[in-house]
């Protein structure tokens, strides 16, 4: 019985890790698309694109300087 519980916990932990990873990939993709639109609009208006990131796990942010 104890072995079955351990296997169940390992499977549950793996599913949780995969779910969190998929969620993070979705966030990164959505952030990338938003930054791409802002950067394209900035370049079309002859501005300077500035990309910043606050930390290793933080999503990047794009601003435009005219």
C-alpha cells in the first residue's frame, strides 16, 4: 500500500511540473507576441526600441523612445 501511495505522489508531482511548465511557456509566448507588436510599431514610427528584463525569471518588457 505504501508503494502505491509513493507512485501516486510521484505521478501527481510530474503532472504538476508539466502543467506549470506549459503555463509558463504560454506566458512567454504571449509576452513575446505583445513585445513584437510594440517593437514593430515603434520602429515604424522611427523610434528606438528598449527591451528590459528585471530578473532571470521575469518576463521582458519593451518600451519605445521617440
